[in-house]
């Protein structure tokens, strides 16, 4: 199934999305600025990723705002919640229902989108079941939307808090801004794994069948790998960082997320001066163990 889905994220197909991403960014930024110099950066930043992933999946534009709301609710928890809130369950069920209907529609009316490709595909001589395809679409919806949104919010906040680094970003180092944010404040702070064989790590033998929680955020602040790791520095070498994991579970959408973040930040730098302000007293965090970032980020900007 991973091999099938990865066909939608080849370097060529991702590159082909660049004009669309830039056009979407410009349109959503126009809308954000139309109400004045103060807007919620997260509200703006969340609209481009959902449009991009929805285009790939085949979700009509009219349905995208509702899907964005549901995907936000799926990862939202109250401060201090230890269980799964009803809003999360309801949003999860709503997404499952929506994608079940979409798969049913594409079964009789296929197009050139990823949903139709999954319906036509075979794994070991068998077609994928509807529930398998729905699960993949829900994963792509949430992972392709919320993580990129949180990456952008974290990048925006880090630049505001570090004026010298912000100046370097406005002077052209957008790629470094994206990569250092992925290291310093990655939206994915941890990943769960199940050991299939007995494994020895740091002189500790862990039996097969054990569940392990890998702390990505901690690895990316490892002082043995990164000098002065708690300093935000967009000029540093980040090649050893692992924001998207490594090996067979490497994030399918890594190249798309990087490109989306780069284009959106490029358009912001092109249109705005570096003298923006974030109202941190009014900003709110998204409470979720898997996706780290802001739920709201009130920002006041100045046009070039």
C-alpha cells in the first residue's frame, strides 16, 4: 500500500505542484490581508496544505473547509485531557464517512486522482478493500494538512523570537529557515514503533514485541550531533536531523511538506517586511501528543 501511495509523491509529481501551491498561497494571503494588517497566521497557513492534499485526493473545493475543520478536531485535545474527547471521535467518524462516500463515487466514476488510483491498484493480486483505502485517505488528509500547518506556525514564531535569524531569512535563506525549524521545533516530536526482533540499544536489550517511543524532538536537540542545539540558527548544517524519520517509515510527504513550507514562506517574505509582531498572550497551542505547534497565532504585519 505504501508503494502505491508513494506514486502520488514522486519528485516529478511534487515539482509539478509548485505553480499550484504558489497560486493558492497568493490567493489565501490576499484573503488574509484583506481584513487588515492583523490576522491569525495559523488560519492562513492551514488553507494551503488542505487545498494541496485535497487536490491530490480528489476532494472538491467546496468540501475542503469542512474537511479542514474535521482534521483539526481529530488532533485537538483539551489542556490536560487524558482520554479521547467526543469531538475527536465524532470528527474521525465524519472523515471516515466522507471518504467512504468519495471512494464509492470514484468506483463508478473514476478520475485521475489518487483515490481512483488506489481503487484500480492491486496488492499481491488482490484489490484494496474500501476500508483500507479510506484509512489511507484519512491518514493523508491529516498528515498532509496539520503537520505542514504546524511547521509553518513554528517557523513564523521562531523567526519572530530571533530577529537576527529573521533578517537572514528575509535576505534569502528560506531553505535554511525551513530545515532549522524542522530540527528545532518539528511538528512531529515522537513516533511509536513495535520491535519485531530482540534489539540492543545503549547496552540495554529490549525483547521482541516491545513497544518503543522514539523521541524525534530530543534526537534533533542531541548535543553530540548539534553544537549549541537549543539555539535557533538557520545557517547551521541540519543534514543529521531526522524530522521525517529514517528507513522504511520515512515520511511519504517529506518533499511536498518542504516545498509547501518554502513556497509559502517565500511569498510571505516577498509581500511583507520582517517587522511583524505576534501577540503571544493571545496565541494558543494545539494539545496533541503527536502534532506539536500552534492552534492560533495572532500576527500583525506590514506590507512592503
